[in-house]
C-alpha cells in the first residue's frame, strides 16, 4: 500500500490537472501553453501510476488506466479522509 505522502502526491497531480483545464484565461491567451501544461501534468500522472501500480487497489488502478481522473481523485480523497 502506498504511503500517505505518495497518495498526496497523486492527489496533487490530479488537482493540478483540473486547475490547468480550468484556467480559461491561459486558454484564451495562450492555448499552446495550456496544452503543454496539460500534457506535462498528464505525463506526471501516468508516471506516478506506473510507480504505484503494483501497490494500489484494483479500482484506483482501473480509474487511472482509463484516464478517469476525476474518479481517481475522488477515490484518493476518500481514502485519505479515512486515514
């Protein structure tokens, strides 16, 4: 089972992705920059998934494999709230 810090890092990445998507000012001003930020954080999420995959719950793995990042974030938040 990953540590609380590892789950927090994953949650931070998932939240960062939502921030980038929601940055309408950046999208309007520089859509290429927004795309690059989204690409970067998505790659970081995928790398974290690969790192944690042998240790995580099958449901969280399913969410991450299918890029259901909102569901993955909800799952991680729920787990961390119980800790």
